[in-house]
């Protein structure tokens, strides 16, 4: 089941995200976040009338996806950056695609023209997911993140006029 995130979800979402902060270079954040910090992030997204979705398995949150403004200036108002995270044990089950399909449908309904996804590289599973969604690589920045004593690249994937074939 996929639904909008609500106030009681922030601790579970923080737990999912903290795994990636502490164990991977998928995110360049280096300090675990508290549920209260995650709640503020959720509220910030929702206050911009953008979606933050969660996916549940047996009534337990096992993943989430959301969109944020690409940039603050008015001319960028039809462009967003998207993010998806799954509980580590839930990866490879197609939930990321289902979350993105639901998210992209919402974005299309809100008149979003361009969807952008930034990926810390290497990350073949995230690249595959974004490309399954029809996104194309449009940029590659070398050695822009430094985590776990290593320089990391970031690639950007883009989709214009999200088309959903659910």
C-alpha cells in the first residue's frame, strides 16, 4: 500500500534513511537524523504542495519517495528533484518502481514538467531504476562528494513531462 506520509511516520522514515547515512555513500549526509528532523523535512515538502509518499508492508513503512523544488526561483516552479529510499531488506522487490510510479503520477497531476534525479555514483541499482522510469543521464560531476575517505561522483538523470504507464 502506498499513501501520503503523515506525522506519525517520521521515526520509521528516519530509521530507513539512517541505514544509508551510516553504511553507504548513496547519500552524502554523514550524521544520522532524528525523527523530529525528518518530520520537519516532510512538512517542508508538503507545505510546497509536493508529495511525500510511503510504502507499507504489513502496515510497516518499508520505503518512501518524495519530490522537492529543483530551485527556489519562480521560473523553476515546474521542475522537481525526486528521491526514493527503501528499507535495506526490501530492496530488489520492485517497490522503488511502484513508489516512483505513484510519485510521478502525482507530479504529472500537479503540472510538473521536468523530473530530476541525482545519484551518487557508483550505484547501478539506482541508475537502473531511474532509467526504467524513462529518465536519461544528462550530467556527471566528478569528485563532488567526500564520504568514508573517498571522493564520489554524482550523476543527474532527467525526465521531461513524466509519462506514467501504470
